[in-house]
């Protein structure tokens, strides 16, 4: 059985396998390894995924959605044309597209996957990811923390035995992990992160600058114009990774904007974001009981780590040049493939041992003060404990003749229960006795898939109550079944037309962005191409498509000039 590895990213997703030569990335229908995590619906009610959908963010803003990984684990439903989707369902569409790519590539059905998640994803978000897999018809063998996957990709061949730090700045999330590699063992020492900090925030800082510098009407800016601004800001941001200055010219909501931004200005603009990046790094280093000098290697992961200011900052903090010779946006998928190799006990990987940690503290609430006034969290498994882990603690009755003990189970770092995530509760009966005479043993068992099992035993009767915790915010088994059926009925835009769809969507976006004679030209290109592909007698679509693509390439080049 082939297990695939999947990096289900905020911005881009990838699929991989453990091949004869080691980890391999599988190309999508456009021949690319990165599939944008964007989903849209067209006028026929078909679902578009990836490149074509990404282009339509501007031309069909209300029928297209990106960045939904940020809402994983929530109940936020989005309307897409006549459909309504939960974040799990949107992710499922991306997974379905990747699955189809792998099936095409391997020539066999793909049913099992290992999916990477940010180390800092909580249990609700992890469960939502597993559900997304189910909705796409995949059995999720296990989840793997993204930095751990990145470490696996690098660690096997490229890093000597050492303590190293993984710095992963993607589009929407930031993750830090500290690992220890010795012999064939790779041990995660600590992880920390920020689920709301990524390359998008650097993009948004530029978009904000454009709005205020060009006095755009912020309050009334259209959805479409906002997506357009984001795209412009994205281009400027990426240009500044290779050039000292980026110039732009565009029309946003009828206002012509033109100007330039240089690297120094960009870095100035984003210094608050860089400050925020330091917080999880400090926490991870503290949790690992290390100091920055003890970190021997730093590995940069995530597309946003391509920004020169990030390399510089990391270099300064750790007094060494970070490693980045593997492609930062492909590392996690490569590592997920290594993990599939480990899972299927591949001979080449026989001796490799990988350990991971739990990202959050798990505990219950109890009163600990003498007058029974204050309910606080009692941690049972502390964050950054090596998993799988099983740990227990005893609790006693606080009232005379108390016949039941109630436990609320929480995840989080805060002292007061209400400030943490409630995973659920359970009750156990105890014989009536004077306060403090009856007690229970509470055992927490936790693994990397985010399943917490709680086993409570009465100390006197030995009676047991056991429960596996899932959160209310997640779908029930029944709901899942129902949605799986409903989703299976929704047609995806045919994979063999993906290239044409992406090209046409791109052309329509360029049309929307241009004016006058350029518009006339793009319209002619679009209509000619549509006519050509609509006639089944025309066979050599590929060469016409190449010509179309080249024409667009030339046009886009002239929209942005830089130096
Ligand atoms: P995710 O893990 O969120 O899917 P990726 O690792 O693919 O994300 O990184 C996507 C982010 O990387 C985006 O914010 C994108 O703008 C940014 N990015 C990619 N290439 C560059 C570049 N050359 N310069 C600056 N940012 C980049
Ligand atoms: Mg990523």
C-alpha cells in the first residue's frame, strides 16, 4: 500500500511519496509541485482548485476563497456561489485535487495519507484536519508536525548531530521547533508558534501602505479591489526579495496608483512583525532549557523565509548563517514523505527514530486553596512533553458525602479555566464519605494525532470511566458521513482541463487589471483560445496554449517594471 505525504498549507499544498530514491514530490495537472490552497466555484457550479481558483480571486472575488486554513477548527461557514462550506470541506477539495494528481502520477488509487499540521495546532484544529482527509476520501494514517517534517527532510542527510532550530514562516502561520539529533535519533525538544503570523501579514503591511499613501477610500473598498491590492502587494513583496526596489502602477477602484517601495522602507514598515517573530523563538529556547548560543544550526522553512530581512534577523539572533539550500516551500512535503517511509518500515530508514512533543498543556480544573474558592487549572501533561505520553494525578472530594466527582478537561497555558480551550468533561461516582476521604486517579494519555484519552479510577472502588476527547466545534461521525456524501455529489472542474482553466482565469484577471488597447488585445486572445479549444477537430492544443501563455507572460512583464 502506498501512503502519500501531504503538506496542506495555508498558501500552497503539496503531495509526495517515498520513492525508490527517497522522498519525491508529485506534480499537479499543471506540472507544478505547489498547488495554491485556493478554492472557487464557476458558473456551472463546478469546483475549481489551485492555480485557476487563485487567478479568480480578483475576477470572481465572491466565488473564490483562500487562506481558509486559518479558520480550521472553527465553525466559520463560507458561501461560495450557491454552496456553503465549512473549513474542513474547503480543505477537502484541496486534498481531493492532490489525491487525483497522485493517482494520475502513480497509476493507482491513493487512500492513505500522512498530513502535516503546524506544531502549534490545537486538538480541535488537528481533528478538523483529519476530518478534511475523511471528506476527501482519505484515511489519515497520522498527522506530523510541520517543523518535524522539515527536520526529517533535512536531518537525515544534511545536518550533523546537533541541536538545531527550525524557523518556519509560511503564508499564515509561524512555527518554531528545537530538535536534537544524535546518531539516528531525532528528538523534538520544544515547539512554539503563532497561528496568526505569516507572509500574508507582510503583504498586508504593503497593502495598508498603498491604501494610505494613495488615499484610497478604506471604508468603501470593494472585496474585489481588496484582493487586487493584495495581489499587487504580494508581487511587490516578492520582488523585494530579489531587488532593492519595486515599482508599481495599477488602477484600484478607478484610482490610478503609481509609485515604488524600496527594501529599507519595507523593512521599516514591517519591524513590528519582526518583533512578534521573536516571541515564539524565545519561548521555544526557554522551554528547551537552552540559550541561543547552544543552537548549532538554524533551518529556514516556508516561502516567507525567502525575505532577506528574515535571513538577516535569524543570522543576527543566532550568530550563524541559516541553512536554506533545500527549497523552503518543498521541505515539509519532502519530510512528510520520509515519514511515510518510516511508517511503512522502509529498509533505508530502518534505524531512524523520531520523537515529538505535545504543543499544549493538558489538564483539568480543580480547587486547590483551603477555602475551596478558586477553580484553577491543574496541569497533568505539560507542554513540550515527549509524546506519546501517559501521566496521572490524584484528586480528592471536597464535600462531605459527595457522591460524584466532575472533571472538565482543558488544553492551554492559562491559569484560569475560562481562558483555555475546554475539550469536554466527564463524571465518576464515588461512595459517600467525609470530604477528602474519597479520591480518584486521573490518567491522561496523549499522542501526536491530538487524541487525548482520559481514564479515571476511583481509588476505593477501582471503578473506571474512560473517554476519548474530541471537541464540540468538530463534526460528529454522522455529520461527516452526510457531508462526505454531499461533497461527493459536487463536481470538480475536470482535471484534464486544469491547464486551460488556469490560463483562461489568468487572462481574465489580466483583462480586469488592464485598460484600453491592452484590454482589446487580451479579449481577442481569450476569445480566440476559447474558440480553438471548443472545436474537437483541433488537436494540437498544447502548442496554441504555449503561444497563449507566452503572450500573457509578455503582458504581465509590462505591468510591473522593477530594477
Ligand atoms: P504555507 O505554508 O502557508 O502554505 P508557503 O511555505 O508556501 O506557505 O509560503 C507562502 C508564503 O511565502 C506567502 O506569504 C508568499 O508570499 C511567501 N513567499 C514565497 N516566495 C517568496 C519570496 N520570494 N519573497 C517573499 N515571500 C515569498
Ligand atoms: Mg507551510
